[in-house]
């Protein structure tokens, strides 16, 4: 299944002509079935304009009694959501999904930009994405709900070379990456709160982290997981973050400060690395 070069917005009604049903919001796109190797790309789902309803920009899940979804790719998409929408993307019962080179934009808190929960996910690779102006979580790694077939928590999640900018706490310090009882490897990410009171990592109920070569604008922005090894604590010096340009300037401390994680292209398609080592963030400096 391939969905590409689409634009979805004003998702404000659900079966309005069916007796007994009221108008309500739904998902921008929902896949609920066996779609091995699904590919969703170059698509904008703009729920920031929706006036009613809930749900997500994109939902990809499968019943626990059926075969799981294996090998999907979500890339070069933009997901926007407001206070009438639960969040950007939610995955459940997914194996080996790749989520890369996407833009997740708030301003709503709620479920945040990307959620791996519900039916749990295994072996998810998340890299080269931009998360910005979200009031709350950027990525949620949650435990499975009771009807998910006892999959337990999401496992084997790898989060590399993403940018988290101007995420603010929504009620509590949920964190750019909120982790409940799951294991996650996070490397080469930039967390720049731009003065907001959120944190990079929230460890909830026994999460397990492997952290290295991440950039934090301040130690107060780290959260309760610890900063890991080879951390950079400094302003990443973006070209123009207020206008969503997260390329690095020549003086950025993130240049050549990353670690090899088998990612060969950045958000723009530039080869990694350009220097002695990979850069931290979604863009290599050239």
C-alpha cells in the first residue's frame, strides 16, 4: 500500500448520514489491517485547521489477533495538530517501522507528535525528523493497553538525529521523549527548549535508556534519565530556528560531535558524515 503526495485537512465529520451517528472528527488517514511494507510519503495532514473531533493525523494499527504490520515506512510527511486533535501519528502492532525526515508541528500537547503505544511496537527506527512548537510530548513510548494481546511495552526503539525545538511542558514535564516501561536508544538528537520549561527525557515507571551524543541547551533541560555519554550542553546555534531553519551554523558545537549509527543521509539528502564524524541533529553542516 502506497500513499503519497496527498494533502488532508478539515477532517471534521464521521458518517454524518448514518442514523444514530453524530458528526465528529476522525483520523486523517487510518490503516487498520495487514499492510506489510506500507509506504506513506510526501503527504501533509493538517489537523491544525480542524474545529471538532479528536483522533490523530495518522493511525496505523492492527488487531492483536491478526498478523502484525511489518516493514512500513513513513517519510517526508508533515503532521500538524491542534487542541481538537489527540496528536500527530500513533502506531500499534508495528514491526520494523521506519519513521524518517518528517515534520511534526503542534501546538497541542495531548499525545504529542508521535506515539508508539496502544498495541506496542517493536524495532522502530526514528531518525532525521523535526519536532517543534508542541506543548507537551514529542515522542511517547508507552505501555500497551489491555486489549493488545499482551505485547507488553514497545521494545527495540532507536531514535537518532532528530531535532526537538520549543517543546513546552503541558501540565507536567512530560518531556520531548516520554518513556513508560520501555527500552529506547537515543543518539545524536538536539533538544533546544528555547526557554520553555520542558525536558528532553521523562523516565516513567521503569524505563530503560541508552543515551549518547545528544545536545541539550542546558542541564536543566535533560530530565530524569541522565544525559548519557558524550553529551553536548550548549546552544546548538541553528541558522534561524524561529523560522524553522534547523541547519547548523559554522560555530555550532554539534558539528562532528555525533556517533555513527548507520544513518547515511540527512533530512536534505546530504551524505553523512561531511566531516570527521557525524553531526548531531537532522542536518549535516556543509
